[in-house]
């Protein structure tokens, strides 16, 4: 049944994509509540520009070139106390994956270490909120004419399609020795109408974490003046 549902979404994805876009795994949401930031004072954040996090902060005195080592802290689940056992299990899987994705990306440019030393950055990532895709609603809004219409209306109003997943995360980068804040970001991504969102309801959120890991590497590369930065 899931295979049939996935095929239906795949066939309709072209039409939906031509109408409103968003057949990929995830794309940036239109907005996020800046007050949900917990790793840092949200008042330091400024609204991001094109191809940047929705809200961000960069220390103007930070010299990223001086860092060649990185500590990646275990990923934090902000609303852990509010989750039931099943929800917590899904969040913990996302947190574990996020740590792996960050490590795999940053180890290509930095030495990953466990203890502070000269030339070491500390990276903290927190999952603020996440939601799975809803397969039934996803399919109905992709293949049924009335569903496609409702989906288009919802996308126009909210920037999110019907039945897809989403995730909000925050990032904090500090000097591992002094604790000085180097940069911070708060971002949110929502799912596109990818058929994989039918068979794996957390696919959209997980793909967003992969994107952010690649984006973290890209941003650090550009900040240190790299010439071979790979844009996600």
C-alpha cells in the first residue's frame, strides 16, 4: 500500500512542483518564532538574508581562520520533558543522526576533538521542535484535485504544504577555550512532496538535518575565506 501511495505522489509531484514547487526533501520555512531560541539570548539575532538561516548572529571580531579543531557536543532535545516515549525515541534518533551528519561533514576540514585546546571551536546544536509527515494527508493533497487545491491554498498562506514534516533547530559556535560566542543561528525547514516522505515519516526532518550539516561546513569554509567551498 505504501508503495502504491509513493507512486501516486511521485506521479503527481511534477504537476505539484510546477504549481508551487517543493517536491524535494525539504526547504526553508518562511518564518520561525525567534523566542524559541534556548542556547543563547534571542535578542542578539538578526533576520537572515537570502541563502542564510532565518535568524543569525556573527561575531564581527571572530577570526575563523585561527581554528583547526572542533568539539561537537551531543545534540540537545529542547522539549525532551514534554515528549512521550514514542516521540522521545523519534527525537533521539534525529539527534543521533544530526551528530553523525555534523561530524561527517566537519571532519573533512577540521580535526574532531573531545577536549578544549588552542584553536578549537565548540559547536552545539539543539532540536527545538520537529514533526513527522502524515502519509494519508500527504497523498490526498497530492493526487486528488480538491486536495491539490487545498494544498496550494495552504502553501500560499503558510509556506508549508499539507501532510509534510518539519523541524526547527538552533546552532551555537563558541571558542572552546574562552567560551566567547562566535556565531549563532535559528532556522526552520519544512518538507517537500518527496515520495520518501510516505514510507519514512521522519524523512523530511532527517533530510533537513543533513542539509544543515552541509550548510555548517559551507558557512565555515566561506568565513575562513576558502576557495573550494561546497554549497549544499
